[in-house]
C-alpha cells in the first residue's frame, strides 16, 4: 500500500512501486502493471501488504549543537521562564558558547547520532539550521558539520543559515553592526560558497525586531537564497506578514499568528511549519490557529524543531502524536505535514514528499496495519526499512 491523494491517506491497496536508479518509475495498483512484477523488474521485493509512505521529511531542526541545557530546563521546572533565562545571557547564548568551543568533528558526530535516531523512525530528509555560531567562522563550521551528517546518517540534508538567531555577546551594544555583519559578510560568503539552501531568522522580542529581520530577508533574497522565518513563537511581532512579503518558503512556530498573518501566508503559498514539541516543552498554552490555516488553505507542515533549548526531541513520530493531541490535527493531516507539506517548506515539492513517478525514490516501509498508527504509538519501533534515492537500508541499491 502506498499513499496518494483522494482516498484517506491517498492509499492504494495492492500496490506496486517501480524504482530505477534513484527515481520512482511506477506507483499504482499492481494490476495496472503492464506485466507481472517479475517480468517488469530485475529484482522484486515483496512486502506482503506492508504500508509504504514517502520517507519522512523533518523540515525544521537545529540538529547541530554542542552540550545540552538540562540544567536550564531544571531551572525552568522550578519556575524560571525561557525569556528570563535568555535575557540573563543563558538560553541560546549558552549553546553558542558550547558550540563555538566544539570542533567540526565533534559537532558532526553528535548531530549524526541524532539524525540516525530520526532515520530509524523513517526520516529520509532533514533540514538543519546554523545559528549557534553567530560569527562567520563558527556559522560556517556548523554548516559544514551539517553536510557531513548526511553521509554519516544516510539522510538527505538541507542547510539553512540562521545567523540572525540571537545577538552575540560581542555585539550587545551595537545591534545594527551585527545585522550589518550578517547581511554584508555572512550571507554573501555563505551564498558564494553554497553552504546553505535558505536563510532563516528569529523575529521575536528576545531576538530581532521586524525591521532588523527584514534587512536579513532582503539580503538573502538579493543573493538568490529563499527565506524562512521563526515567527510568532512567543508573541505577535508580524513576522509571518514579513515572511510572506519575501515569498518565504515557510513561517515557523506561529502560536501567536494573527488573522492578517494567515491571510498573508495564504496569498504567497508560504507553508505554516508547526512545532508541537517546542510548544509542549515550553508549556506554551497559546495554540497556533490550525482551523484558520485550514480554512485559508495554508499548507501545514509538522517538524521536530530538535534543539537543546525548546525541543530536545529527535523523534519525528512523537512530533506527529503531539500535533494530533495538542493541536487537534488528524493523523492524516499530521502525516501530510511531515511528507508532502514539509517537502514544500523546503522548496522540494517536485522532488520528494509524495510517492509519484519521477520523484526521488525515498520511502519508508512500516510494520503497521493502519497509517494512523504512525501518530498513535509513542516510543514504538515501527520502521521495517527505508529507501532513500533508491537505496534500501536493508537491501542496498535497488536495481
Ligand atoms: N526558536 C526555538 O524554539 C529555537 N530557536 C528558535 O528561534 C530554540 C533554540 C534554543 O533555545 O536553543
Ligand atoms: Fe527552531
């Protein structure tokens, strides 16, 4: 069985999937194959009715970082707030200190372990953001480490430059100078050296104002890079409207998204990336406006936001569960959010995210009898095999 649109989950019963090299060449009912499977292919793998979905796409992670923030979390459990800790120089900046001190090897190694955990849950594509270096050298180190994660963990990695994640301590008295550095040195260098596929920023009271963020988005666009934005996570700063103005691939978090923000995203086809694990871990109470997004036909993606501060979660399937239990999404919507819509949030909608002839052969094969199980179980081991660019974890290259 494979998934497509129309019937629930777009399921096709008694299906066959053809793969040549790294591409899907056939996805449809077994009986519409021109001949028997053995006559159509050199190698036939019979799955015995197993569910097959597109490989999962985690379209928002901060997978590369050093250290952890368990101590800070302990303080939060005793009543301190995330914002308080950030304003006191902890939070993102404590991970910046640890990440600057770590070698590229150490960063690549620890991120690859987290990516491997995700791969064991069916992930074939992971977006990885920088943003814990906050100077050119350390941001480049993070992006190079991110590229190595792909080889180590056998996943496709997309890289996003997040220099505007927090104000580094050396610029605490000169915010404009840091934005100048991001726009005039970091973005041009990263674009020239092809170290990132997109640019992101954190538009928030504890990070950058809309005016500062706009300079970053404008510089990214001027250098031919698509943009994404952390918007409306802790307050309504108008980030989503700004993101839409720059035709952003996605605006992410969105708990405090306004009606005007929803409308702006609908106009530009900007994907709403919801991050229910961060909502959960911060004990946020304000939910993103899922119903308004649905009504406006804004595509909704779900991601882990894996990071040491607000979402120490390397489990995409738990993120699916939280999307359903906390945001009242259906299991089918959640799965579409981590496949088709997540692919769009990365600008890869024509390449991955659905099972269609011509796309990359990225599949997850599951030990389940109902696709709702992907969002239902917490902590179960559901994956049977993964195929990425035509290569199976269990069988190697498919012919
Ligand atoms: N929002 C988040 O949830 C993460 N970054 C962001 O802009 C948190 C990153 C961290 O706390 O380390
Ligand atoms: Fe994030």
